[in-house]
């Protein structure tokens, strides 16, 4: 043995030295993680793990090691830690406690599933995920089963854990690893991944999805467009979206399809965009850094999302949906319950969605129709019956809002209502009989039609003076107004209103004061003349008809002899006989008696003159509107004062009078600063919260929703108020 051998040792026994060679030291080998593929079974501390998809190590590795690897030599307690116990930040199998190892191994042995997912801490999921992430990214394993297991874990544990970070990590691997599987395989995967977006779009995932569509030449549909809009800064952030999720999706899908019937054909920039992969496991990033394996942690994609101009319509569609569903969001957040709440919510839906969602009272309404009297396509029904279906409690006279609810109910069920309280501004009575007739697809000229129907009310009041509506009088009325009714749908409205008033002509008689208030002063004599011609249809005017004509004249604020003046001033009435009572008539020059009655007729020339006069009158009637709910009652003997009437607060009858004055001030504006609102309450000796809550409790019942909304300011939902409710008086 050479003397310079460094491992030579000389030992002296007595006087004779001996040379012994020491063993050459062996370098300890570095352990390597061993991968167990899907469905490969392994036994760890008596627990059978059948699902595989884990790494094992003979012993712990130096940093960075592999935190997910199971090390069989490490101690495992016989009793597991509570599954809710967290493993800490960047957990590793060698760094958790023996009791936590038992908890983790038992979870793996149970198939990585739980009866109650909320009781499993996310540390268990991350520890398993680190191993799959290493296998896909560093080892480049393209087995689809690995991604399928990550999807399954998201599906099971996603709803139970709201934390977004772990979902982002899982989705990042799914998109990145899915892309590596090839175009066809990734196209199958990514629609399932979009389901995990929740309230925020996964912008990184969108890059992969859009690139996939672009490469395949496949147009983008609404489900991807929705996510692109969600990620766009111009799209409104509103709780309307989260409150009305299903309805928002349905409306967005419809409006997207209207804008892009065949989907949106995508464009990409000339240069690809480089998308890096951000690892969840710190160990992987350390290995990547030491190996400089740049290819495994980044990918080049067609830059579709970067070509922003092609998506400029999406936030506009999004924002239009937010606006359209705002009222629906309020309705479903209201304190109302039961059928009334369901009905209010349905009516608050935009028209596109009402056509697809079942009406809440459809079944009850259809059952009601079978027992109602009919005449051809007209159905007769008490207003109170419909009001009850609309959730309105019984009362003698409905408010304007409640009357509108009845109309809205009928329209939602496919029927028009006559008399229409919204068209006429005449609220309904509970016992009033109405006519339902099928709603047509065509709209009517509501302004012109309003004037015609108001005149119809006056004509019915005269034609029914003897107890039944006279046919001759109505024929004359229709000759006068025929040219003002241009569409068949308008004729349907007029005929249906006539049918309802024929069954109870007192409705028309009681409406005379309200209608009179809407007629301009310069047109009242002309309107009275029209009604005199209706009364004289059969060549004579009866005492009953004369009384009603005089009642109209008083309501019109005309002279006491106005009817007689019309009769004397028109040659057409030369042969008309006016019946007289036994006693003396009211003061004024009497109409000379006629020797005998003769037939009263309207020739073409006279009809032409009347038609022109009627056109002018109806034109004026159509643009003047007063809420009759606020009109003071007028008796037959009362002459109207010429001074304007003060604003009525009858519509506030259900609200404590203490709140009337501050409410009338509040609704003058759309919004109030908090300090202004508090000051207003103080001026009226009220607590701000008491004022706010009391008004909303009242308005929820009377107007169908909260009138006041508190954000940074106190907003006033003035859209709930109708014409005639201060300050919106005519």
C-alpha cells in the first residue's frame, strides 16, 4: 500500500506496528420523490390509499424538497387532529404535526371526500394539490385524470369555502394544464371551468378560453361574453347582479343574441401574448429557478383579450341589464311575502323575461275565468276580484297605485282592462264591474283615445238617463267621434269601455266632476254642444236628459242657461222638442215650444263641422290630465270656483300625518345629503331614522316599494309616484 495513502492508519501492538486500511466514506444519495399514478394503491401506517396521485419519499429532502410527499418513516398519531385544524402557510407533510398527518392520510384513504366539506380545512386540499401541480408542471404528466380530480375537488369543496385564493390556484393549473392537452381536449374542459367564476371573472382563464375559440374559428357565445363583460372596468359593479343572478344571465343572453345573432367572431393581435404560470407551491418555483426551465412555466397564446375594441359593446349590454333588473332586485329584497311578493317581483321583471317566466297567479286566474260571464271575447269581472288577486286588501275605492296594479295584473295575464284607470286617470271602485278583453300586439294612441273615452263617459251618462243606454243616442255619438278612432285596437278599447258602462252607467255619471276638471274652459261649450246632440238623437230631449245636461253645465262652470243657449243658437235643434216638468223651469229665457216632434238628423255638412270641433276638443282633452283622486267632490248644486285648488294629500291617508309635510318636501328632489335629511327631520321635530323608516313602511304598502334608499345620500325613488301625487300635479 503506498505510504501516501490518506486512509492508511498505523497501529502499534507492542514493538510491531501494523497497517490497517480505513473504509472509504460513501456519499449519502439524495432522495427522489416517487410518483404513484391514479388508482395505484399504497399502504401508509395501516391506511389504504387507493386513489394514488401522490408522491412518497424515503426521507425528508433538503430545501426546497417536495412538501406534498408522504414520508412513511415520520410518526403518525393513532388519533387524527380535527379536520378543521389548519396546516399553516405553505404546509408540508414533514412540517405538520403527527395528529395532522393522521387527519390528512385518513382523508386520502376516504377518497378525498367529506360528508360535510365545510369541516375540512383548506390545508388538506393544498397539500394534495402541490403534488398534482408538480406532476403536471415539472414532470409534464399529461394524464387527464389529474385535472379531472382537481375539478372534482372544486365541485365538492368550492361551495363550502368562499376563499377565492385556493380556487384561483386550482383554476390556473386547470387552464394551463388543459391547454397542454391539446385543442380538442381543452375545448371539452374549459366550459366546466367557467362555472367556478362566481362574482369575479378569471381574467387569466379568459385568455386561454378566448385563444381556444380563436384557434378553432368558433364564434364567442353569451356565456363567454358575460365573463368578458364582467372583467371589463366599464361594466357597473352592482348588487343587482348577485341578487338576480339567474335572471341577469337570461337577460344578458337574450340581449347578447340580439346584438350578435351568430355569436361574436373573434380577432387576435399579430403578436402572441406570453402567459406565465404562477405556482401555488413555493417548492416548484424554487426548482424552476434553479433549473432555469423557462418552457415549463409559460406559454404563448393568441392575444384575443388584448384586442379590446371588439368587446366594446359588452359593457353596454351588461349595464343595460343592470338598469332593467334594478326594480326586480328591489322587489325581491322587499319585506313582502307570499303571493303579493311573487306578483310584485314578476311585474318588476323586464318584458323579455316576463314572456318566459310563469305568471304567479296564472292558475288562479284561469280558474276564475271559467266562472265569469262573457259576451263573445269580452269577460265581465268585478274590480275587487282582480284587486284581490293583485294582493290589494278590500276597500271601497282603490288608490291610483292600486288601480294601476290591477291593470298591470291583467296585462301580465294577456288581457286589457276597460275602463282603464291608467288611461283615464279614474281610479277603480271595489264593486265596479270591468271588462277584460284579449290584449293585442298593437299599441294605441293613448292621448287621443283618452279624449274619446272621456267623451264616451259623458255620452253614456246621457244615453242612460232613462235607466238603459239608448241605442239611438250612441249611434249619434259614434257618428261624431268615428273619425277620431283610427285603429281596430282603439275601437276594441272604446267598445269594451261602453260594454262596462252599460252594465253600470252610474260609473259614468259619478265621473262627470272629474272629467269636467280636465276640459279646458274654452272647449266646455263645444263639449256641452256635443252632448246636447247626443240627447237630441231621437228628436226630443227628455226631462231626465235635460237634468244631466244641466249637471254637466254646472260642472263645466257655465251659465245656468247654457243648455238652453246651445239649443237656441244652433239651427240643427229647430225641430227638437224639449220636455218640461209640471212646475216652472230654472231662470233664463225658455225654449219656444214646438207643435210636434220631428226626427232630428245630422246631414253630412253638419257632421263635418262636428267632426272638426270634436277633433279640436279631443286634442285638448288628450294633453290635459288631472288625477281625479285629488279632485274635491262636487255636488250637483256646486259651482266651481275659478281659483286653483290646493294640492290634496288624500293619497297619504295611510301615513301618519306627522310625516306628510316632510314627505312632500322630500319628493321635490331625487336625493338629499345625509345632513340635509337630518336637518329636515329636525325641523319637523322628528328623529331621522323614525322619518326614514316610517315613510318606507308606508310606501312599501301604498306604492309597492321603498320610496327612500340610503346610500351615500338619501335617494328618493320618485318613479314610484304617479301624476297627481305632489309635486307631480298637472
